[in-house]
């Protein structure tokens, strides 16, 4: 059963460190999502597991067997390329048969198996088409079918939904998790789309600059981000910089740049006078009632919820998300004054990042 | 199909399959891959590079004789200079005039253009020396254009230019057309819908994608112009470039000029070609805007004129010289009733048929061996298997044997192998390997450069061994370019004379025989007939080959 372990895996390309001492353990049958901005080393990590890139140092184990140095075709792990890499000169059926004939299937048997797999992805009648005749969504499904047909139990998907339109993405998302479940596959799915990761993952791995920032269930990462970057990259947050004015047990009082006072709960030891960053989910900010007075600057209607941008004195901006029901009931007028509150039990406090708040979230 | 036959083919298939699966297994082993790389490098160093250079390296000390003799030194430098200038002009003209024709062939709008496509290989079939003789007849001695008042030019710079253009042009068109066919027309369509006129599209999209092909073309035509000896002497008049000077000195019993001039030519051209590769790949077409003139150049009238002039250039400057010798001798041939005699296998004609057989055996072996050894070399070069430095070095050095004047190469080879007592057959084979190896490597490199690495990765991760990935993905995708590499190698081997003559006096290929006939006054008509037959044979062979290749080899999954 495929269980994947990486031990201190590093990879450099010239002066760029693509991966920096990665340690990772993924269980059998688990659906993991690697989430991270472009250039964070996700593809490199996946290719190292697939055997398409050799690490400079460190080891990879699949099923308890050390596979470092084993060529890709012998790993029983199949990598699906970002833009599918369908073979342009082969038909859909031949594309899918490729992995089978490579494994010693006779042509006839391979073709039969290919048509079975094509049924799984619902492309039965396209067996004799060439890739260029298919739409993006169909190409994606062919690429997936081609991987599934190999019978490999470990599926490495590099941004599999990246090239699809939003609607299709949702559809295929459901499909993916159904197939993974049915065939009992271990899947590592790379994405830079947080909602994809949150909805699919049993385990979420957040990467940045060649390092793993946080791993855990989607809920863990969402509710307990361990850094400003986590809070920024997963979910939507408002970040407020300030100076710690008081520490009273777990309650920390923070004075913002414009003099506004907010409170947060924190287990970490903060000291008075220290710089800190508070992070609050946009949907946790209460609009109507509360100590902060703010003016409504902007409304973004997004269907199921709306994004309201408020301005505190001295231009400090706070974004609050409110559900549709509320948006219909009440009148929100641009320019009007509102009272806001930031619930302290939902506010997470982080040490000031070394490069400042901007450095932490703009470098992305 | 009768049962016995069916059984036979299925047994045949079974064996084929077993061989393939053995190769698959083997290719999985890293040690096998690296042994293959090692073997190809050893082949390159031991069979191609060292023997080509050794004659020069052994006599290196004599080069001083040239340096200390101001007159020889002067002549040497002016010869080198002429060579480089000529090669530069020829390769530039080749690409400028070859690109439009390659385009016509690759994006065929009309069926009749298939004829042009087949005719392009035609001049490659003609032995170069025959082409030289033909050029001389056409432009100087028996020019048919006297009807329109053109009385011919005297042999010199112009005739050499015409000759070099004629023999290198087909190579360039082949490479570029192969490339263009491998580039999907979708990119062009995309650019067109984005509002770019055809000319702008070509400049900003297609030609940049074609870059590796253009560079390969420049390199091959440059090198070929530098090294050709036999035919050049025939049309040179008082013009003297490197090879002509070397040949004259050798005939006068002087070896030092060969050493010195070859050395300078090799060093200079390696530098020039390395520079071309380096800057050529870095060079980007300015992208900024679509110029107004481009729209004008894209108008139908203009493109028609362009296409027409490309075809006219090909017909008059390339195709006509290639067959003029045969045409000019045709009336005599007919009146002697020679054509009937050819198949009688009597007298001179039995020698002829043996030499044809010799040529084809040598060409076949040369092509096979070169495919086997130049592929791993091309993989090392393009995929940086042994690091960037090895790739660069290998690529730069791989052209050495075609930069060298072919006489010098021949002399060098016979010095290297001469003492070993190997048969003339092997000697000729070795010489042909040296001469065609760079063609094969250059085309393979440009093939591999254009295959997206991701397709190979996909093949590997799906469980394909390196050999399976190569045979069912890389090869079919690049089949046109691969085919042109094979054709180039094969035809070049058939029409080679200079080096063949230099390494063996007894083993006669058909080109060598035809050259002898051309030079002896009472065999000139036979020479015409022989050339004609050779052309026919080669055309038939090419057509069969192409048919098998496009029908069979391509689609194997
Ligand atoms: N073959 C390569 N050569 C040079 N640099 C590379 C190569 N592959 C990746 N990189 C670099 O390594 C870093 C990580 O790349 P990648 O793994 O593709 O990130 P991601 O998939 O997260 O976008 C990037 O800075 C990228 O430029
Ligand atoms: Mg990536």
C-alpha cells in the first residue's frame, strides 16, 4: 500500500533553492493537497516523488521501500503533468493504452482496458479522437484516465484543474474525490487554489519558498493557522499591525497604528511593547454593534456573500464578509457609518514577521 | 494471405516483439544508458574526431614552414579568407532563398507542389563532382542561355558561388521543411486570429520556433562550403579558397599548407559556429510591433511573387545545374544507343553496376551506424546528460569533420588507418562515417530540441522505459526531421568523392567511377548515361523509403 515518506529532501537549480530539507509523511489512501504560491516548489516536490527529478540530497520512500534513484517507470507512482502532456500523435485510446503496453499488456488487452477506463471518465465515444479535437475538460479527463489505466496506486496530480473553467472545476473536483475513493488511491494533488485544497484534502500541506509551512487537516489549517502566511494563504483574513500594550493571562491588548485598541487570545508569550500582527477572518468581523466606528467604502456583491470594505480613522481598511440573507435584509449604503467589533476569541495573534507584514504577504 | 505466409509473418512479428522487449528491459538499466553514452563518445573520439585530425596533428611541426615563408603565409591567409567569405555568403543565401521554398513545401496549398517536394532531394543524389562539371557546362562552356544573349561567365568566384549554392540549398530546404512540418499550424492560426498578418506571424511566431532548424541549416551549409574540394576545383578558375589551395599544394608535393590551412580553418570555423550557436539561441526577434510594410508584404500578389521566385530560383540555380550534364549529353546518348547497353552488364557497365552496389552498401551501413551512435550523442547534447560543458564541447567538436577540407580529411584518415592494413572497403566506410556523422548529429539535435520534455516525462511516469518512450513518442513526433537526417546522410554518402578518392585507389563507389569517366575524354557520354541511371535509381529508392517510413514506422504505439 502506498505510503509516502520524504526525508530531508533538498533540490537546488543553480542559485535557486527549489526545496529545502523537506520532511513529509503521507498515509496510505490519503488525499493530500499541496498548496502554495507559484514557484514554491510544488512541482519539483511532486516530480521528485515521481522520479522525474532526482533530489540533491535526502530520500524518498514509497511503501516503505527506498526509491531514491529508482527510475520513474518503476515507481508505480504516476505523475500527471500540469498541461496534461497528451501525446499529440496518438488517439485517445492509444494514449491510454500507452502505460498498459509499457507494462507488457498485449495490444488487444490494452485496448479493452483502455475503453473500460474511458467509461470511468465518461469519454467512451471519443476513443478514436486525437487530443487536439477535445475540449480542455475532455483532455483533462483523458490525462486522468491515462494515469488510472496504469493501475498505479499513487497518483501525483500537478494542478489538475488549473486549466479548466470555474464550473467544470467544481464538477471535476467531485469526480476526482469519487474516483480516488472508489479505487482506493493515494493522491497527492498540487494546487494554488485554496478552495480546491480545502474541499478535497484529507491532509493539507502548505508550502512556501521550498519549505513546508504547515500541515494538517483543512480545518486545522483554516482555524489554527500557525503563521501570518498560513492565515493569508488559506481563507481570507484582515491583518492588523500593532504594539502589545497589555498581557493579561491569555488576553493580549494591541494598539493599532491609528490608536484603535483591539484584544486577542494567545497562548504564546507576548511581551509589552512588542510588535505583533493580529489576523481575523473576514467572516468573523461583526458588522453592527461594537466599539469600532467605520465608514463603508466599497461593496463587492459576490452572490452567496458580499464583501464590505470599511475604513477606520487614518485610512486603516477592514474587510468584512456578510451572508446573502443579511445583505438582502439590511440596507448598506456607501459612505454610511457602522459600528464594528472584532471578537477576541476569533482573533489570532502572531509575532511580527522578520520582513514585516507586507514582506510576508506581498512576496507571494 | 496463405496460412504458411501468415505464420511466417507472425513468427517474424514474435521475434521482433521479443527483440523490442529485450531492448526495453535493457534500456531500464542506468548502466546500459551510460554505457551507450560512453560508447557513443568513444565512437566520436576514436572513429570520427581523432582520425580526422591526426594527419594534421602528426605534421603539426611542418606548419612552421608556412609561418616562416611570407609568400605561402600570404596565400594561405587569403585562401582561408576566401573560404570563410564564400561559406558565409552561401549559407546566408541558402537560408534566405531556402526558407520560402521550405514554406511552400510544408504548407502545401496545392497538390502539384508535391512534385516540388520530391524534386528538392534530387540534386542531393547527383555526385558533387558531376554537379561541378554540370555547372561548368551550364554557365561557362555550353550555356543554353546563349539564345537570350548570355554568353557565359568565366570560371571564378561566381561559378564557385553558384556551385556551392546548388549543392547546399537542398540540404537547407530539407531541414527547414522538416522543421516546419513538425511545428503545428495551430500556433500560426492563433497568431493570425490575434490580428497578425502572415508576414508578422512568420517573423514573430514561426521563425523563432524554427530557430534551431535555421541554425542547423547555417552550420551545415557553412561547413559544406568550407570543405568541398573536388567540384570546387573544377569550377574555380583562378579563384583560390582553402581546399583549392590545399589540393594544389598536395598535387605539387607540399604538405605544410594543408596542415596550416586546415588548422586555421578548423579553429576559425569552430569559433564562428560556436558563436553562431551561442548568439543564435540567445537572439530574439524584436517583438515590439507589427511594421506596416509587413502587411504589404503579406498581400496575395506579393506572396505569389515570392513563391514564384523561390520556385524559379530552385529550378534554375539548383535543379537545372543538377541535371544539365545529363540533358546536354542526352542527344549523344540516344544516338549511340547507349541506354540499351547499360543493362547488358558488359565492359564498362559491369564495373558501373558493381560500383553502384558498393555505393549503396556503404551508404546503408553508414546511415545505420551513424543513427545508432549519433542518437545517444544528440541526447547527451540536448538533455545535458553529462553536464552543460560536455554538451557544448561535444556539439562544437562534432562539426569538425565536415569543416575540414575533404582532401585534408582523406589524407588524414589514410595516415591514421593506412598502416593498420584494414581493407579498402572499411577505409571508405570510415571516411563516409566521418563525413556524414555531423549531419546526423545536427539533425538529431534539432529534432530533440523541439520535443517538449514533458511528453518524455509523461511517457516515463506512465511506465514506459526510455527505449519505449523513444520509439513510440519521440520518433513518431519528429519523424519528418528524422527522415530528412537519414536522407541527407544516405545521399551524402552516395555522392561523396573527395575523401573516398583520398583513402582508396581500388575500391570504387559510383561517384568515384563517374568522376573518372567525366575526366577521361572518351567516356563523357557514358558518364552522362551513368549519372542518369544513378539519378533514377536514387529517386526510386527515396520514394520507396519515404513510403515505407510514412506508412509503417510512424504510428507504432
Ligand atoms: N528545471 C528547472 N531549472 C531551473 N529552475 C527550476 C527548474 N524547475 C523549477 N525551477 C525553479 O524552482 C522553483 C520551484 O519551481 P516549481 O517546483 O515549479 O514551483 P511551483 O510548481 O510551486 O510553481 C522556481 O523558482 C523555479 O523557477
Ligand atoms: Mg508548478
